């Protein structure tokens, strides 16, 4: 009876109403959630309006992807990893005196030498084969000082290798290894045909990650200023290149080798890639490949001149504004250049009809000439063009280091308003400034000094740079001396007999 009374009470009715409201609220929320699930009609409509990749664009992207895969399949088997060990001997340190001897006694090493081993890593390209002997092109700085060399191949084989030859001036070297397995040779392209904006793909073993491939473009060509006096005109690329890539391949979209990855410019202390990688153009190496295999060394043509890229002020002083070429600042006495008639002050513009756009281009072109070959040099002298035939000789380190034969042995620059102000000269002062004097050269022997103001040669007045070279050509066949202003005093140097 009490139960029936409670069920019919007012409080129970309110409780039922609240409970029904809660159930209704949960039901409504569930219905709303279910309408927003991925399987709903709204989602289907959203999917119908999603952006679709155009078939034409996708086809282009997939064709590029296919090309990159093809390049990898074609080139990777001919790119190897080079592991080196360099051994050097050094006298063991002697830890004498207090407190070392107090705690450990007197060492008994008698000045013995200890052996230190350092490991190196680089890349290389298989370029030749003779029977079971394969030849790998790489950088001189990768293998040049190595005592032990091994080649890790794309099929996971690792075999010992032997240094065949090297060329420090171009940072090129070659090693060989023997194997009964078949390995493809890299296809060498034409680096002279490379243009800025071309695809560039770098293959090698950066940081020891074997068979790596990165892609970019050719950022520039004809770059100079490589490390350790490297004379190449480099291809610049933004394809990622890191330590271990040295000696590896830079290839074009056809999988042809256009360069040998050599160095990077890095803005970070870690030396990592920042998109400034440089490769030796493969055309610079083609002749070296044959010479390494035949003789283990390379032969350079020698002209016997010292060249410079003149400043704008120098070009203006010689009436050469807008001209491209290299200025002959000195010649070696008794050299092919002197015998062929080339003289200091000559501005060489062409070699065998090919334009020379600067000192590095001319140095490379002369180096590629065969000893004994006759070459045609087009030059400007005293404002007039002329052509000279010169018989090239073989370059030797001994001949190139004979400073006592460098004629005249002085680097001269024209006077400018800034130089006149620095030297406290009158506005109308004439002559040329001695920027440097080459040690043991004729100019050094007669006593010429840096900072001198040359006002005469062999008694003839020198007013400007053009007059300096003219008098040097015409008045110094038997001897040479200078009239100079030094620390406000006018003096004459000693005389040099030719």
C-alpha cells in the first residue's frame, strides 16, 4: 500500500519527467553524432568536392620519377665507395719531469717513433676496364696520401685497390682493382654543353651512406677559386653534396657523367651542405684518364708566363675596357713565350681561335696543349691586335719555380686618386705604383721595393701603365734599371744585365 502511494506521488512524477528528458537528450546527441560520421551523406558530398590531381600533371611527374629511377639503375653500379687508411710515423712524446716521473717513473722510449693510422672515405667512378682490371676515377685528395685503399662495390663486394696515378693541380687521381665480376662503365658526357638550369644529379657515398643520390640543378658554370690551388673551372650545383661525395659522379638527365664532385662551400661549422657544391667538369679529366693508365701521370703544356685578371682600373689604363682575356704580367726568360714573341703587358684574348675569358680559362687551355704543339695566340699590344705562333713545351715544377727568370718581376698598378691621396702625392703626380716585387726576380735584384713609384725605365719617362709596358718592351733588350720616387726622394736602382 505504501509502495503504490509512493509511485503515485508528485515527487516520483517529477523524477520520471527528468529521466525521460535525459534519455531524450542522449538520443538526440547520438543521432547528431551519427550524422557527422565518415559514412554520412555530408561526408560523401565533401569527398565529391576534393581537388583531383590533373592527369596531365601526374603523367609529367611520373615520367620524371621514371627517369630518376632509370638514372639510378644506370649509374649506381658504376659508382663505388673508396675507403682509405693513411699511416704516418711520429716521434712518441716524452713525459719527463715532475710530477710524471714521481708517479710513473722515467719513461724508456728512447725517442722511438709511433705509428698513427687515420681512415678516410670518398667516392669514385668506374671509367675503364682491361680484362679483369677496372679503373676508377676519383679526387687526388681522397686517395693521394693513402697507404691502403679498398673499393666497396654496389653489389656489396669489397676488394683491395692500387693507386695508378694522380694530379694535384686538378685534384684528379685513379685507382684500379681486380674482379671477375661484371661491372658497367660510366658513360662520360660533354661538360662543355652544360648550361645553367640543367638538371644535376649527384651520386656517391656522403658520410658513408653508400649509393646515395640527390637531385638539383646546375647553378653556375666556370667557377674558379677551388681549394689548394685547384685550377679547374667548376660546375656549381645545389644538389646536396657532403663529405664522402668527393670523387663521385655528377650526371645529367641522361645519366651521363658531366662532373666529378669535389668540394663544397659551407656556412656552418659542421661543413654540411648548404646548396653550394662544385664538380670538376668531366672534359677536364678525359685526357687525364688515358694518361694515368698509360704512364701514371699527366703532362701539361707550358707557355712560360705569369697571368692575372686585370682590374677595371688596369683595363682602363691600357685602353682595354669591355675586353675579355688575361694580362701577361711577367714572362719567364728563355721560355716558349719569350721565344714566340709574347711580352709583359700583352693581353691574350684567344687561343687557337677560342675566346679566353680570364686567367683560369687560359691556364687550363694551355695546360691541355701537347708538348711540341704549335699554338696561335691572339693578343692586344699597345691597342693593336696581333697573332703569334708559339711552340709549347712540357711543364715541369722546376721550371715553374724559377723566380730568378721571371721578367721583370714587378706587379705594377696605375695611379688613382685614392692611391695619390694615400701616398700624399700631388694631384698631377705621374708614374705607376709597385704593388709587389717577386723574390729573386730581376726587379728584386736591382733593388725595387713595394710602395715605390716608378717614374722611369732605362732613362725614359714613365707616366702611366701603358708607357711602363711600352718602355719595357722597347728599351730593355740588354739591361734594365728603374727611376723611382721613394719616401719623397728620387733615386735610380742598380742595373740588371740580360
